[in-house]
């Protein structure tokens, strides 16, 4: 097998990314009822069951988004070069980041103030200038703005992805020679795809710590996932290694996660303890196992899906796509605006629902499915209808590569 990529678009990566973003609506809706998380709007009755359920998602979901973004960056850099890639990232990520920070992110913060104090009577228009009263600070880079009320909210993902992309664009010209042969040679060794990438992740999680506000991972761990995705796309042998080790990765990932979770929870039971940053034995051990489990589960998911894709019969060129495939193409093309829109909508719906006299499961279902419907409606009615709004929210204009009947390459969303 050669060191060159196949050039075929991996539609399963688009599908996973779309699934994760849609799943975030259900995840953030659950935080309204979580005992531990300090979400914008909280239900009076909470439960610890959401903690375990959330752990099953956060251990792989956001790392997967960064890994897929890294893989897309390899193809984009190969096509555009560092300068063109930087320009494209400025437009596709930088513009939506500024627009959403001004137009959307203040709303959840304002609703948090109103939910915390029933006597709070400041209007949204009066609150907005206070939110945007910011100053520069560099110690928390790449989050270089701070203020009394200012925050990036769920756009931390876009901030990190933007910063990692610019870093990658600067590093690529400095790389000496082609690293793909070395990566491919390592990937051919049994177990190497599981062990070697897991070691730095384990060390970062154990000794640097985790950041709860970034979905339970360190920003530096996300940088590694992004770079791993870049390497994954560079050589077909890495992809083959993931297929080969997929079953072992499932077993190891689940075993590490189920072993580490009790240690993590135990560290959190200590009075004043913080399992995300404490340097106690249970906290370090729990975080180390968490880091290793996260990488194994990514290998498992990608490897098993790739096995399924490899064994699937080609789609006939004259066969029209099913309704489900059309819906997937519609959602996948808008994955960035769906991500940007969803959390303000979840918080807004939750703000109105938590006061209901209804059981917790009923409230959760209303918030989750109501927010999902409103998010898709907002994308359809407010974003995708005009070229200007598509530009402001980072939607790439359709081309001949976009999904069409009989075409299997999927929507261009990388």
C-alpha cells in the first residue's frame, strides 16, 4: 500500500460530525438538570444520573470533532497551500466567530442573570454594551478577551479550532521532508496506533489536568487530537491500522473508561476536591485512564465505521438518494451554523420550561426536541436562504462536489 491518500472523501466523517453536533442539543439540554454543572439555567430538581451519561459522551465526542477537523485541514492545505488555507479559515471560522459573539453569545449570559435573580430588570439592549465591555489579556491564549460579563460560551470550540488552524498553517512550511512514510511505517506495527498517540494524551490529562468548561478535556489535548487527524488523513496505512485494531480498541476503551470513572468520581467526593485539576492519586489516575480511553474509543469508532464503509456495495449512479440521505446532506452542509445556533436556543427554551409544574423527564424532552426543531428552523430560515447570511455563518457555497443524486462523495463541509 502506498503512502498516498486515496483522494476519496470519507463521508462517514461528515456523518459523525453531524451526529455529534445534533447530539450536543441533547447534551446541553441535560445540563439543565445536572447536579454538578453550573449551566446558564438550572431546573429546581436535579439529578446525578446526567453526570455518568455525559461522561459517556464527552470522552469521545468533542475530541472527534477536532480529529475530523484536522483531517479536513490536511486536504485543505494540500489543495490551497498555507496562504490560501489561512484565508479560507479566516472566512469560514473567523467571520462566524465575530458575528456569533456579538449577536448570539450575550443572550445566554443575560438569561443567566435573570434566572439567578428574579428582581433583575435590566433589558437586553442595556445589557449588551456591558457584555461587550472587554479588555485584552494574553495569559489565557487563545482566549485573549475578558470582561465582567464577556465569555465565548460554547464558541470555545471555534476559537480553539481557529487558533489550531493558524498554528498548523505556520508549521507546515517549516516541516522538513515528507513525514508520511515514517507515520505509515509506525502504523503498520501491531498496537502502535493505540499506544503511541495515547501516551502524550495520557500525560497531558494526568499532569496538566482537564478543563471542565471545555467539555472535560484540556485545550492541549484537543490540539493533539487535531494534529492526529491531520496525520490520519496523510497516509492510508494509518486508516488501515485503525480498521485492524478496531475491536481491540473497543475492549480497551471501555475497560479504561469503566476503570477510570470511579476513580474520577471518588476524587470529586473529597471535600473541596476537584478531580479535573487535583494532584491526588485518584484524580491523576482517573484522568490518565480517561485520556487513554478517549483515544481508544476514537480508534474504535473510526475503525469500525471504516470497516462498514469498505464492505458496502457502491451506490448505483442512476439511483436517487433516499429521504434520509437527503436530510443528512441538508444537515451536514450546515453543521457549523447548527453548532453556533444551538446553545442560545437551548438556554432560551430552558428558561421558559424550567418553571413548569411537570416531571423532569417531560421537561427534558420538551427542551431537547423543542430546541432541536428551533435550531434547524433558525438555520433554514435565517441562515441558508441568502448568500450574505451563509457567508456570515461560515456555510460554504454549493458546488459540483455537493451531494447530488447518484453522487457518493457527500456535502463539502470540511
